C-alpha cells in the first residue's frame, strides 16, 4: 500500500470528538492536529504553498459529508455508462500528470468522511429504489478507492454494505495494492476490484507515488485467488513512439496471471483534459511529454487526440484483448456516439465483440 506523507491533520469541529475520528488519530500519532470550522481554512493554508496541488496531498481533513451518492457527471455529448459514484473520500495521495483533479478540486486536502451511518442510510434508500437492470456504483471518481484504506477501512464497510444487494455492482478502483481487510473477509459476488493500468514507463514517469505495474497485477491476481472478480481500466491510453508494443506487453502480463473468466470489464479511454489543465500540468511536471501532441477541441470543451487516432488506439487494443477471449469485456469511457459507432462497426467487421450495451444495465 502507499506510504502516506501526512504533514498535518485538520478536524472538522463537528466530528472532532467522535469515535471514528479518534481511531484515525491513533493511526496518525505524532502528526499535528488542528480543529477548524470548515475546509476553507485548510484550503487557504494550502494555497500559500509553492505547489498547492502537491501540498494538498500532505494534509488530511476529517469531516462529514452532507450526501454521498450521485450519478457520474458524464461529459456532454459522450455515451454515458450509467455509473453512480459514492463520494466517501476526496482527493488522492497519488500525483498523476494527467489527473483532472489537479484543477477540479481547487486545493481540497485529502478528505475523509467519518459519518458512515448516514452513508449506510443513503445506500439503503438507493438500493430500495432499484430500477430494472443492473446498476454499477463505485468510489473511484474523486479519489482512489483503496489508497487510504489502511487508514480508513472504508473498503470493508462498503463491501459489507453492498453484499447480497441484488441488481447492484460495487466497484473499487485503484492504482494501489490490495488492502489486508479485503483478504480477511469473504468475497462478495457483486463486488468488483479493479485496477487502472499503463505500461511501466508511463507509470514511472506520469503516475507518481502509485504502485508499479507488477504490484497492481499481483494485487489483482491475489484478489482473484481469494474469490473476487476484477476489472481493468486503460484510461488514459497514451500515444507515443512504441506505444503498441508496450501496451501489448501489459495485456499479455494480465492474462499470464489472471484467467479471462475472472475479468468482468475493461474500459478504454484516451488522454483528454480541459484547456486550463495543460499549463498547470506542464508547470508541475516539466519532464512530461504527454502534452506535446496534436489535440483537437471536442464539443464538450476538452482537448483530445484526433478521432482517427483514438479509433486506432481502441482498435489495436481491442485486437490485443480479443486474442485472449476478452473482447466482449471492452467498453469505451467518455467517448462520443460517433466514435462508439465507428468502433463497434470496426470490431464487428473483425468478428469481435464489445460490452455494448453495458452489461450492468441489461
């Protein structure tokens, strides 16, 4: 698991004396602690640092959330996958050069909510309104699902809360290892543990502080041996000289360790970012070359690789996964109807399949 480098702990006065907060403080013994009224006090302190984004990852804010569950904010014009997010933690101790949270969270410290009973009540209500089909929920939208788990134990709470909930799939998505807590309980059939993957040199250069590829795949293999099903996310896929051979080795490494029947889904998404992320990322990651490429401004305002290049990336990876019988696990993340249509037509001509419509909505 990731080594946390917490400089200071900030407590929301509303939760300062609660039992969950005391348990957190026991695990962070020796760190200075300050009680505050709101997160804005913490953000003001972080903004004074030379690198506010990096500084935000060294401060922990313990609080309570007003609400937790919301639909994933899919980009306008993109095909939505019906994903629902649980915003239990905010921000991430990892520091990826392409991460949109650098701009989106505006100096939000690592934030942990401790009012889990309210979340339990929200989940019960959410489950009671079950529509037709299957719904997917997860915590990997505004935070890494597992990076803080040795501190918070949230994965155990979520698995037990979602166990035996017919019609719902819980996904915990990470670039970390596998928390011990998930190996000390019986796996739940509707819980999917997933890992974001990239070639080793991309992880080393662009995903600072994360587990290496070997550690992520070992974690996934250990999860499968324990009885979990797993997923993988290739997002963002990066284009650079030699990219195809590098990604081919990653795909080969997956199925050298993990049987295809244990893989529930694999998402494909190419590099994309809002315009104001580029200058910030270039300043924070001067050695990165991922922004030195041709990009187009898409309809929702983000910069992306041109459509022909994106289709080439997706098509090549679809071919790689199809060789291992995993072509029907694929879906595109945050892509337009036009790209989806061209992608599905292309793989049909190649006698391959994709996971569209999304199996968790069928």
